[in-house]
C-alpha cells in the first residue's frame, strides 16, 4: 500500500508546521507526518520550514540566530497566537499515535548544513523513544548519506529537486545514490512517471513522490503505486486512497 505523509502537518488544510496542524494530523489515519527542523542559538531544535522567520511568522531574520525563548515570543502567521514547537514537543505529541515521523533536516540560510544537527536531533528522538519511528529526509544528498547508515531509524530518503533531476538525469540520480549509500529517493510528482519509477526501482531504489497537492496529483501517485508521498491535503489523499 502507498503510504501517505501529511506535509508540514497538512499545510493546505491548516497553518503549516503549527501546533494546530500537528494536532489535527495526529487524529488522521495518515501513515507519516512530515516536518522540518532548524537549530536555535541556544542548542534547541525547533520545527519550522524556512531558515528565516519572515514567511511563516511575525518575526524576521534567521531562525538559528534566536534563542528558544526569543522564538517562543514570536507568533506563527495565520494562527491564533500559536508558537513553533520544539522537536521534543512534536515527538511527544505523536508518540501515543501509530504515525511515523518524517523529519526533514534543513540547511541554513546559505544552504549549508548545520554542524551536528543530525546527532542533536537523534538525541532528542532517543529521549522520546522515537528514533525507530523516524524517517529522515533532505534535499542535500550529503545529509542523507550521513543519516542512511544510522542505526535504528526507520529510513532515509533523498528528495531530488526538479532542477537536479534535469541536470543529472535518472542515471545521475542512481549514481549519486549508489556512491552515497542511499536506498530511497523522492521525486516531485510532476517529474515522475511509470517509466522513471521502473528505471529507479530496477536500480534497486525505493521511490516516493512529493508535492502531491491536488486531486489529479494524488490519483497519479496512487496509480503509480509509489512507496510514499507527501501531501498538503492529507484528508483528500486518505479519501482517495479509500
């Protein structure tokens, strides 16, 4: 069965990466909840998509330049005064559910990896007893290569950006995956068809899709039988999967 991941907590249904989105997702029969992490200036880890505060909060500037206390004072936009969660809080929210965490490790505003972020995140997950229920994803192959051999995680997925796919082709995707020990890739659904999926699977890769955000795209992903897809409309995806 194709698995469904609620992307950023279902960002076309509720404010992305918000407590409301995650609480509502926790009540759905989705298989995974997707979210993004960044570090704070004082060593905590928070759940927010962008490396900067400007788009989704009432603040501005880099997330990593603020302490957790400072971030707690900044409201998420389109919410009734909600603040971003820590990774520990999100793990605690989903621990009583059967839902798998799908954690995207984000880079800094200059697209550089945050030093030590993976290890710090794993420590948080271990404290919550959630390492074995966490899939790690990134658009940066080096980050996925770091995560892939980690003991006890539920998987590691390289998210392939469309421009990367155009630049290196399917052959290049397979080559990079083999060189870096990556066993699973995710392509934008608009850049994935049956032929591409068959090629990648023949090369030994698990295949997923992302940006599956309307009726046609959801039906396409389900029709392909991808391993998993992320969607901002989890309720619709569940209804179409039946």
